[in-house]
C-alpha cells in the first residue's frame, strides 16, 4: 500500500544557536580586520600628505 501525500511539507529548520554564534564571531573578526586596514590606509595617506607639505615648505624656503 502506498503512502498518500498529505500536502504537508517538512518544516524547514533554521541555523542552530551554535551556528549563529559562530557566524557572529566570524563577522566580528572580519569587521575588526577591516577597521584595522582602514586605520593603516588612513595613516599612510596622512603621512604622505605631511611629507608633501614638508617638501613644499622646504622648496619655498630655499628660494
């Protein structure tokens, strides 16, 4: 005898609390790394700007 399909679908389970916590931890780590990269990029840009200002100053003083 065949089983009849009642039209019900099996419930779709979401991620477990452990999986959610792991994903949150990974995202926090990625966020920290991105913030760190931005900080160092900004430092590099600011250093270049200061160097260019010094070069401009020195070139005007030596005239």
